[in-house]
C-alpha cells in the first residue's frame, strides 16, 4: 500500500481523488457522514523546535465523507536535511543527560497526551475514521505505554568478574532515530518507538503516513517545549520522504511500522548506511478455537479481536480455525455479533466500526470480497456494500472457504474474516503456521494448560491464550518470519535504540 504523493494544493484535485471510489449497492449498516467542515491549514512540521511549513501540500480526506477536509505540509529533502541537522546537534547533549531527566521529559509527554486526549481524539477520528471512543482509548493507551516504558531500568551488566578481569556490558544511544508510521493507529504506533528512542537518549525524526498526518503534527506542536529544541522533529510527507529517511546518512536507526512490501524496501535502503532497523510489519493472525468452548461466550471476544478498528490492526484476528464440533454454532454466534454492530461515521453515537481509512484499502477489500464470492464461499454476515459517500464496509464473515483463497492467504487488513473448519488440532496448527506471516496468534479453550501447549507451537512473536491483542510496556512485541525484525517495548525494545559496548578490563596493573 502506498500513500498519496505530495501535490501543490488544489482543492479540485482532492475532490477528484475522493470521488474516484466505486459506488456500491445499498447495505444494511446504518451510517451517515460527518459535517463537511473545513480544517484547511494550521498544520505545521516541527523542525528544530519551530513550526515549519513546505512549498508542497498533502490533501487529507475524511474517510467518512470521502472529501478533503484539511491539508498538511509535505516535506521535501531540504526540510529533512534541516531536521536531521537539528536532531544531530540536539542528540549530542541529550545523550549525555541522565535517564532520570529523560524519564521526566517522557512524563511531560504522558501529561500532554492525557491533557489533550479529547481534542487529539477528535482529530484522529476525523482523519482516521475510527469511533471517537476508540480514538480516546488509543491516546490513553499510548500514554500508559509511554509511562510504563520510561520506568524500565537500563543498567550496565557485569558479564564476568574474577581476580584477573572485569567485563561489563553497557548500552549507549545510537544517535538519531527515524520513525515511520502507518495510518491505522498513528498515535499509538508513534508513541512506542518515540518513547523508546527518546528515553534511551536519541533524537528523533517522526514521519506519519500521508493518509493520517494531522494528529501526529498536532502532537508535535504540543510537545514543542516538552523536549529540548531539536530532540523531537516531526515531518509530514509522502512515501518518498520515508525513502529519503531510510537512505539518509545522518539517521542511525529506522523504526518502521507498515506493510511487509515497504518493510523489505526499508531494509534494503537502510543497508546502504548499515542503519539499525526495527520492522513491525503485517500479520495474518490465526485464532484456533478448541472443541470445548461455549461458542456464545467466546464469540463477542473473538469478534472484537477481529473487527476492532474495522479490522485495520496488524495483530487483529485474521483467520479463525474452529473445531468441527462447534463450527456451526460459532459461525452463527459470530454472524449475530456482526449483524448487531453499528457501522458509521466515527463521530456518531453508538457507532462501533468506522469506515475503511482510505480508498486504496477500500478497493483492495472489495477485490477480496469479489474473489471470495467467485470461489463460492458462504457469506454469513455483511458482504453488501452501502452506497457512498464514505469508505464503509460492513463486518463480513465468510464460512466454507477454500484454504488457498486470497482471503485466507493474504493479510486483508479490513472487516472481512474467514472461519475455517478443522477436525484434528495438529492440522489446525499446521494450517495456522502455513504462512509467510508470523506476528501473533491465539488459542481459545476452557482448558488453559491444553491451550497454552498448543499456543507454544504457533510460529509467531506473541501467542495468546483466551485473549488477543494484549500488549504491555514491559513485554516485547514484534513479528516472526516476514512480520518483522526486532521487538518494540520491554527492555529488548529499548535496547534496540542503543549500541552495546563491552568494557573489558585486565586488572593487573601495567
Ligand atoms: P505502508 O507500508 O504503505 O506505509 C507505512 C509508512 O511507510 C507510511 O508512512 C509510508 O509513507 C511509508 N513508506 C511507504 N513506502 C516506504 C518506503 N519505501 N520507504 C520508507 N517509507 C515508506 O503501510 P500502511 O498501508 O500505511 O499500513 C498498513 C500495514 O501496516 C499493514 O500491513 C499492517 O499490518 C502494518 N502494521 C503493522 C504493525 C505492527 O506493529 N507489526 C502495526 C500497524 C500496522
């Protein structure tokens, strides 16, 4: 998936882009658009502690109306060079400050997120589409994660001490970290790497997705005086800005969250300067439901794990493997959840699922739905697309689907989920693991020990039992296989923004 390229601002071009979406047949979901209020202008990069703008602009579309409602500056190479130079200057001093000072500044960040939760959430819903309640939860969650990470101690380790030698392992900041984020959870996915980088003594250049630049830019402004000048720089821009960052000799590390395809390009480009990389990429998470569950009890939990944020979550449940004994009952219970879920504009009360964030992703999902129908799978709920405006796609559950179909093999990243039948749990594990992805997975059962033994066989970064999407600041998160490289959060995540250095002392005086 790639974002819009920067253009000289022209409202008419934006409208054409918005109206390019194919109009669909009427559907069951209740929805209405947000008012066509205009929020043009007012957004700026943060470079060297100052607001900065660009000659080029990005149009930002409200996915509930498919209309341009704001614009963001789009950084060129000159702005990136300025930001990198500022970050390098600032990093020289920032790296020397004690962890306590870094921690105090992170507390300022946490305070800012909490103080501005309501206005940031409103903006987030407007540009991203998710219901207000979920936007608020995203901001609060980001604050909690930041707070938790900045409590983690990073101490020198004594590797060996005897009469002759003492060998210590210490960690030092890398320098300048470039952080590149996607459009599904712009604040939450920025705050993890941002906190890690800043707390461990690095300066930062943060680049949000061109689809959702606004909340990140606003946060940058709010944090202007929380960190010393130049320590935090925020630049909006298209995919090309991300490419320049990955190749820039003044950036020491890239934290990239996005698709597998872009992640591979990031790694190839970062190789030119041997930058360190953390890649948080896509997933195709399987949930294996054992034969002993009560389908009605498990359905609401599974439904939420699959459909929250309209399925646009890296670690959403994307395939459900259900034992044949409970298959039909689980299909019905999940379909019932889908039917009673209100879809609509994120600002409307009672709405649980908002629109798809952008037209390219909406079109991809329409293609997956058409392919699924062509293959003769059974649509249990959803599947009927409402007429526009807005990129609305109702929660859709699919049964009796061929394992080789695109919906099972690919990461859908949207509200359409297959339910697959199995008889033998070994076969379910084999099918769950038969993918190039390895982000996370889960096993659901009344017998947690039995489920834990099965969960441990999943080839993933995180295997949950009777839950999905549960992360903590102190617990590493990241992908196996093509779902990523490295881990965020925890001491492992923090140390990935630092260079290990061995201090090896021969005690015998010269
Ligand atoms: P994307 O890869 O298209 O874009 C992500 C970001 O990278 C954007 O800021 C984009 O401008 C930038 N970018 C694009 N091409 C680049 C390049 N060649 N070099 C440098 N930067 C580049 O992804 P998306 O469509 O925004 O996000 C959806 C994907 O992100 C899904 O696959 C989802 O699973 C994944 N994701 C993963 C996690 C995780 O933690 N593992 C979390 C959220 C989303």
